[in-house]
């Protein structure tokens, strides 16, 4: 991880372990630049998360990786001045954009969501 006053990157890993006769570990690394130009990379490949709300949601989720979040909380955090129904629709759309961008760029599943 490199840091400077104008540059910050976060490395986010996803590990899948299989325990058969041998231990095989699959590691995928995302490099995320949050200061300056927003950018997500999977190796040398740039993952394009085009919408600003989806970028904000992605940044919040990776900065609190490993924590479960309720949809109401995320919607209220990102769209505090919107009606609850509108905020939830915006969240659903941002999640869809984020999921679509990540799935198009990598076979690794970085985002885990349920219907709770």
C-alpha cells in the first residue's frame, strides 16, 4: 500500500480456500484509489464504476469490510434528504451498478449481499 498526502490506495482481498487433499488458496486483490481520481483495479484491469453514488457506496463498504450493513442504514447515510422509499431505490440502483461493474471485470465475487 502506497500513501502520500495526495494519494491513498487500499488493497482489498478476497480469499477462497478449498480443503481437499491439498490446500488451494485463491487470492484476488483489488487496488482502490479514493483520493484524487477514483479508480478500482483488478491487477492491470481497471474496473469502471461510473456513477458517483455507486463509487461512494463502494468506498464506504470497503472501508468497513467485514461488517454487515442494513439497507436502511446505507440508504439513510448516502441519501439523508430523500424519502425512505426513494433512498432505498437509489441504493438498489447503486448496488446494481457496482455489482455489474465488478462481475464484468472479474470472476471473483467481491460483493456479498442478501435480501435482509
